[in-house]
């Protein structure tokens, strides 16, 4: 009997251990196996130089795709060549950017995620959440050992490390990082106006919000293309927010850059300010309302998609627009970018400036990746001059040439395509950085996209004296803070966006503004600001 009791106890303990092992994902035995695998994979790694892997490595990356990209990344020149160089074969699972968030969330929630997320715009909240769970690989030591290019960047720009470090002290991602000295890139999408229409109207370049309004109004009233139809569109763009973000600096709002769309600093007292309900911000919305209700903004602004916008723009009917460059996006020349417009109270701030680490979660390695060291080496190449030049420009003699003074220029097949393709269309078979959010380091010397064309550089020069002086990187929040921001905070931000659209279209009278502000206040502004201040303090003190 005693023997039977001991047998039962032994069996019960064994079952309990088995259950615990299953609940923890079999960490102990998996760890042992992983340890062997890890040693095997590191043995397959060349610590420096090319190829990265001694024996071929195959990985799958969940990948964001812009409308301007081709449909098969593996067939583009850069990735075919890089596979040969590294001995690493990457399968890019392409997901259109418009479906990206939904697909990425489903993959993570269901556990059906790949070796890495590439150009997948993983938000900071997910970096913290899935990093703490172990789904995303902690990169601190891996960067230290296998990412010399990126390590050097973090040492040169301490704010970069601040923006990537989560509240738990860990880094879980590689960013899309724009050189802080490259202002046209940080601007990204200027407010363009059509020079020949200004000339026909006998008007000078708009320097104030009132002059910009008068320019749009004249376009509405004049058959500038002479076809006898009222088909000119004073302003067109994708969504209303880019225009608001361009113009609100004329009222002094958004003074810490585009990384902070609801909070900036009150210039009067130096305190954090929730500016979207500020009494002065009402004037920004009233100005936008005037443009929209007078027919100076494309009626499709709230619904039009990128491809449809560019197709419409190719007809040459836009008096003003916001995008990287009408030349590359719509094959339209003769546009130039406006600088900081002066507002009715004398404010003149160029507020449309992105944070340098514009997409902190541009590249994330998951726990399914059996080759994290090799993967870190694979991505780090693009944060150095050699890799970045290759990524953005392709191969010398094939896609670009060097001038006598060392400048890089795309070949004429790309810049003046004989088949009438836009520059983006001609580039698509060679590279995949079109559409943005790519992991890598962007400098003017080797990035030859829309932002480095002469008119874009000129816009940067005009904007520089008035550009945001103290750019904040994105703040990172604890899981508890994120819970509030993703529920109450998200509801509040969504409500604000919806109400601004209603005020602008005229479906909501401006007399309801105070009631709207009171509603936002009740939704939790005080708690929102308390959390923001906590995160700001951490950001300031982070090393």
C-alpha cells in the first residue's frame, strides 16, 4: 500500500512538472535545445565582413509595402544582390501599408508571426508589450556585439538611444533614422504651390495664411488651364491632417514636432500643453473650415487613396498639394515648396518637422528567429555609409554614377525614363525604400529620393530659420500607461479627429466648440497629461 501511495505521489509530481513545463512553453527543455541551436547558428556566423553566414540561411520577414513598390521584393536588384553578398535568403511577406496594422496585430495575437518585422511600423506600445513577453528579442547586447554601425550612431546622437529605450531599459527595435542635419527629409512632404499659376494670376509667393487663402480663392475663380472647364482644384491631398500640421505653426502650435500631435510646450510658462483644445487652436480649425466650405479643398480629401490622388494630380489640376514631390509622385514640374507662413498674430513656425527616429519600430526580430546574431549583422549594414549607399542608390554603373566632385546621381533611365515612367515607377525594379518607414540611416549624400531634388532642398533652406528648434523623439510608456493611452486616450484622440473633421466640413457649427472642449476634458485630459509628464520626465533623464 505504501509503495502504491509513493507511486501515486511520484506520478502527481511528474504530471505537475509536465503541466508547468507546458504552461511556460517548455522553456527548460527548449532552452537546452535552443542552446545547442544557438551555438550552431553562431558557429555559422562570420563576425565581420561578407558573407554574413558561412552556410545559407533562410528567413521570413513580415514587410510593409507602399503603393509605389513592386510586388516582389526578392526580384529587385538590391535584394537579389544582397542575398548573394550575405548568403542570407529573405522571403518578404508583403502587406500593403493600409492593411498593415490589422495584419500585424493578427499575426502577433495569433502567434503566427515570422522571423522579423521589416518596415512594419511596430508602435512603441507593442515594442514594450511584446518585448516584455519575450516575443521580441532584446537587442542591447546584440547591438553591442554585432551592430557597430548602429552603435556608433547611438553614441553620436544620444537622443536616438533615448527614443528607442523602453521603460524597462531595453531596446527591441532598429529605427528608420533620418539625419538631424537633413531638414528636407525631416520635412518630408512640403506644401507645394504651382509657379505658373501664380504668374498667371499676377501673385507673389504666399508668405502669410491670408495670402495663401487668396491664392486658392483665385484658382477657384479662374480657368487657369484654359480648357473651358472648372476642373482646377485649389488644394488636394490625402487626408486633412497633413495640411493642418503644415499650417498650425502659423498660430504657434506643434512646437515640438510631428512626433507629438496633441501635446507641445506653452511658450508663456514653459509647461506641457494639450494644444488641440487650446482657445487659440480654434482659429486653426476655423481657417481650415473656411478653405473647405468655400470649395478651396478637394471634396475627396477625407476619402481619397494615394494612387487615386496621384492619378488625379497627373492631370496637372492641383494649385497646391502636400506630398514628397509632385515631380516624382505625379510627373508634374513647376511646383515649389512654401516656407513657414506667418499667421494672423505674427506667429511663424515651421511645425511640419518629423522626429529623426521617425519609425522607432521599423525592424524587430522575434523569438522565432534562430539566427538573431546574423539578422542583426544583416540589418546593421544599412546604418553604415557603404550599406546605405547600396540600399538607397543600388549599384554604381548600373543604377547610379558618381560625378567628378563625388556626388551620386541616378542614371537617366531612372531620372528621364524613355517610357514616360515617373522616377518612382522607374526605381521600383531596383530598390524598395519607396513609401518610407524603411529601417536604415538616411543622409543627403546618398539618399536621392524626392527630398533631395533641388526644389525640396530649397524648401528646407526656406523653412530652416523657422523650423522647430527642440524636436522631441517619441516618448515611451509603461504597460500601465499604455493601457490608459490605448483605451481612454485613444477614444479621446479619435473623438478629437472626428470633431475636427465635422467642424471643418461644416457639419458641426463652430458655436459648439466650447461644448466639444468640455467633452474632451471629461474624457480624461488631466490623466492624459499626467501620464505624458511622467513619460517626459523619464525621457529627459534617460541616458
